[in-house]
């Protein structure tokens, strides 16, 4: 995208800070948390920085992007910025048709995306890209900040949405982002290692039916959908533990959301799914609730960073919205866990990112009832032996096995 000379100049200025040596300061280099923090504060002065007592674990949240976690780091301003950010789009100051891919390593969306109960297609429209539109409430309309302190920020938003079948929904969204203390991060990693660098945050996401009608299968239901945008690289592999083969029940892996994922980019065993996260080929997979586990991960073998997502997966829940772009025979046999790798389509690309995604069950809410879905993100780096122990404990596989 051509964002204009002014925006290019602004981006260049962010990277030119120098210390006494005449060399750029580490926290002004693209890819560092400090660089992204300065950039986001330049275009969004209300950006919220959450940090731990030591000032090492940090993250940035934007009210303008629906309380989105834009990026995080484990090692302060000079440390790696883990979220993928679309600097060009943000600096342009313009919105784009269909969807604004601002980036951000954890965002709030709602499902379903496709099917007769989709909220991304207007009533009566066919399921073509021409008619696909992310609702403004989860794309361009800010959330209201209702509370913040050094370690957390809470947001809310009233919404009214209409699905492809013409059903209207009135709801209120509540979302709280919390930076986790190091002891909690280690607990969630099942680790006591002192030699690792780590950052973790958790979001508590709630939708409340504020209308007068119960949400039900006959007219459609909504779900909470949490997605990441993380930096893709040739050395990064997505890893999703699952109950494959006879270990699970019901429908199996969906690997053809945007055309079938090629076999050289996807490896499936009865216990694990491995998928390329290089940003070179657009593809998406989905795991239904009868085969899902409440975690997903990725590993960058070059940087040594292990990323783990943990999320709510209610026992026995089977009704999940189906987001495939077609008229559906069973619109509530969708996925609980998804992964996406971006890539070029018709010579265009949103960006070099991949996503780990989780969804709540379909929300069968009577007026006044609330559905809650929690999603946790953990990034960890350190001696390979320590990271390997974490991978084996939480994911059931060593680092050497995380590859295609």
C-alpha cells in the first residue's frame, strides 16, 4: 500500500535514534518493543502500556482497536516485539474495504464468519469476497476504557448486529486484558526455571445478551472469537495438540478453508498437527471440539521463542458456530481451535503473519445472560533444555520434533 511520503518519513524517523556511539539505540530498531511502542503512541496517544515491576515484561493495548493487544515483550524496550503490526496501514490514517488488518497479537472478534448466520455478510448476500465485511464494531469502532492500572485494562462496548438471515442481536461486550506476574507465567508454563525470559497475558472476554429475544439455533447465535497476528518466519512452525484418529470423536480436521493446505505445509499425526507459519501461503485449519485440546503453540527454531496459547474449552460443549463461507447443512458443527498462515492472493497480501485462534461455544443466551471466554498468551525464550522441558510438559513433544 502507498501510504504517502509523510507516513514514510514518520516511520523512518522512528528508527533514527542514536546513542553516544553514533549507532542506533537497540530500542529504536524495527522489531524491538521500543520501536513499536513509540510508533503506536505517535498515532494513538491513548495507547496503554502494561508492565511488570521490573519493567521487563510489557504489552501495549489500544482502545481504538477494540482493546487489542498490539504487541508484548519479555525483555523491555530493547527486547523482541512479538506481535505483527501493520505499520504502513496505521501510518496511512485511512481505512480499507472489507477489513483493516492493523495487526496485533490478540484481538476480539465475534463468530460466525460464514454461513446463513454469518455477521460478516449482509442479509441475502452470497458468500463472495465482494460482500464480505468485518463489522465496524470489531474493526474500526473503539471500545470504551472503563478501568486501568499498571497491570490491567478493562473495556466495554454496546453493539447491535444483524446476521445473513436477518436476525438482529443486541449485546454488550466486556473485555479485560491482564499482564500476568512472572510467578503466574511460570505456573502456567509448568516450570520453575529461573533461566528463562517470559511474558504472559490473559484476556477475559464476555458477551451479554441485552436484547429481548433468546439467541437460539433456529435464528442464529454468536460466539466469542480470539485471534492473534504473530510474526511469521521460515523457521516458525505452528503446533496444535489434538485428539486425532480414535482418540477423539465427531468430525475431524478441516484443512480447506481457503483451498486445501498442501501436504508439504501440513503434517498430521494422531497427537499433533504441524503447519508452516512462514507467511508465504494462505491457508487455514480448524479442529472441532470433540478433538480439540485447550492449547495451541508455535516455535521459532531460529530465535528459540516458544509461544503457547491456552484458552477456555468447556467439557461436553459441542455447538460451535461454523464459519465456512457457504450455506451450511449444520451451522453449529464448527471449530473450537483454528490456525491461519497468511500468504499472497492475486498479488496482494495482508502481511507476513500467522494466527493462533480460539472460539467459545455458540452463545445460547436468554436476555440478560452472559458468556465468558478466556484466552492466555505466553512467550518464552531461554536455554534450549529449559524450553524443551516446557514443550514436553505442555505439548507432549520435544523441540526437535516441531517441524514439517
